[in-house]
């Protein structure tokens, strides 16, 4: 297992990877193990830094998170959410062809081990309110505001 810690506007991020891909990105939780970086953790670190700088809107990393088949389906659906946009848990449930699984989608969303890259922060309540986020609601609000700002700036640049 490889590990690399980077600084971010949200505090330290710990990136974990196997030989196959990124297995976990921790936001705010720290282990005391020393960094043992790899090509994959370095690639993730670079892409996360670009994301925070507003120059990257879509990650291209091999992912290797462990979870149930249902969790994997939800996490794959999350990766399809466009940068700067949000949706509800019900939308994800419909997207994976299981419209009655809204609560299960919420639980799978909460178990997402790859923060930011698998954008569970883009899922909000059906009424538009921010709902739980393992990294904290303040961080979820920051991530959404960051993406809105970058999206707005890109639209303005495209109009010029």
C-alpha cells in the first residue's frame, strides 16, 4: 500500500493507492504512517492540486476502491456527475436502475472512500439542502462553491 499526504484548502489530504489504482482519499483524517508515495499517488496529488487551482474539472485516475457491487454501482454513477452540478440521491437511484433504493444510495454515498475524485459532495437532498458528508458539511459547501466559481469563470472565458 502506498500513501502520500498533500496540503489542500480543506486541510491535509491523504492519498492511498495499490498497484492497481487509488484506493482511498482521506479528507481531514490522518494516519501516523509515514508517506510512501508511488507513481499513482503522485499522479493523484498533481490532479488534486490542479482541481483546487481551478484548472482541472475531470479526474483521470485508475480507481481501486473496495466495496459491494451496489456500492461500486453508486460510485460509478457519482463519477458521471458533471463538474459544478448537483443531483439528489433519488437521481442516482434512478440512474442505476434501482429507483426505490434512495436510502441505500445515501448509505453507499457515505461509504465512498475516495473523497473529491469520486464526487459524492455533488449529491444533495431532494429539497436542495446540503446533507451529510463524511468530510464535514463545511467542506462539502466549500467544494460545491469552488466548483460553481470555476464553472462560472470558464463560461465567462468561453464568451470572450
